[in-house]
């Protein structure tokens, strides 16, 4: 095993301050990239998707639970599998209390292609409470490019077996209209899991006054995002 060099405290502090300059530059670059993401155009969803969840049948509109935004994690769980993907399970394990997303008008849900009769016992085994829906009877997974038939998902890739890949998609609701604003897959999921990292992928972002483009912080008619942070048991839904 190759370990870091052992140095004095002063030498370490100098190296740390040098790295801090680059870290701050990376933070500013990330903020600029997030702003460009929020400037992306969006596509209206005019296709009717019917999912199955804990309360029975649900439409994509229902998955919002009345909130303006929806983040969907595409969990790899093919109909023929007996359990969900291990790496996807690791991702969902790190999802915190959803109250912090809800306070910013954002719902989080998991969607898999497996029938709900397979999802339910696996969800109980994992001890998860996040909303999880089956897209077994619709084209949602295929339309959002996380399930493929006879294709391995790569450019020019071919396969005789169905192929699944993990992903995440963001949606925005304007009254009865639903829009797809963003999707990312595989390595694009690295570093995600916290409330702020998920909000950074959405059209409304963290809803902070310093975020660009201007006007998104007040879109929900509420104080800026950081001013709404509470203990998770203090939120009023």
C-alpha cells in the first residue's frame, strides 16, 4: 500500500492551503455548471404512464405527491431478477430524510421495471421508506433510456439479452402539465445522494438567492432554500 508522505504540521498546512485554492475554483466551476443545467430547455411529457405502488395504480402526475418537482431514481431491478441491484441499493441507502427535499417542493421516488410483487418484499428487507413504484406495465424505463432490449446501452452496442443501467431523471410540474428537465446515468450518479446534490440537478435548484438564473429562488413563493432548513421533525408539509 502506498500511503501519503509524513510531513510536519507547517508543511501539511501549506499543502492544504494550496489545495484549497483549487477546491474553491472547483466549487465555483460546479456552481456555474449547475446554473447551465438549470438553463437547459425542457420537454413536455404527453405520454400516459401508469405505475404500481403501495397505494395501487399511480400516474406520473401522482408521483409528484402535489409538489412542483420530482426526482426519480431509476433502480436496476429487471422483471426476471429475484432481488434489486447491489450498487443501486447502495445509492438508495445513502438517501437522507425526504423532509429536506419536500421543504423545497421536491419529491423523490424510485422506479424499477420489476413487478411490484417483487419490489415490495425487497423494499421491506432493505428497510426503506422511500416511495418505490413498478413500471412493469409501461414504457417508462425504455423511454428514459435505462432499459434496453437487444442493446447494451452503448453507442453501436449490441446484445441478445435485455440490458439495464442506473440513472436519475428530474421533472417539473406546472399545474397539470409535466416536463422532463434532466437525466443522468451511471458515472453521472457519482457524488449524488444528499438533498443539495439532488436539488442541484433540478430546474429550481436549491432555491437560494445567489443561484443563477435569477428568479428560481422565489418560484415557490417561499423564503430562500437555506432559510427553510429545519430539523426534519419540525417541517410543516
